[in-house]
């Protein structure tokens, strides 16, 4: 299951992670975010232990979404070594997201 994070634990969970991280920026009211939810959960299970799949609610976190210029949701940021190496804005099919995750490994 994808872990939920906040501004407070972003640095520890994402920037200081020893393994690659995908952060899904979403909101409860976002239709495309709801469509993406089962895919994100499947990816979290598929890559467990190799890649962290995290979710950040943009309505509950103010600093990090602004810091990374999140203007549209869903947006997925792909981190490796604490740096953003890829980005997906909008819902995307599982194979496309899996390909981006595979590129992190």
C-alpha cells in the first residue's frame, strides 16, 4: 500500500531515501486522482522493497507541492538520490508508469 506523507516527513522519506521514490500528488476531490489510485496501489505492491511509492495530499501539504511547482494533479514525481529525475502530469496507464519506475532501478 502506498504510504501517505506530509510536509513534515518529506525530507526523511523522499530526499534521504536509500532507494528510489515516486511521490503521487493528489486530492480527494480530484477525479483523475481517483482513477489513478488503484494503479498507484498496484505499483506499490509490485515494487515493494525496491521503490517507495508515496502519496501526498496537496490540500493537507502546502510547502512541498509549492516547492516542486505542482500546479496540476495528479502529478507523479520520480526521485533518485534525492533529485527529481522524471515527472508525470495527469493520469497514465500502469505500463507507462512501470516503465518510468524501471528506469529508476
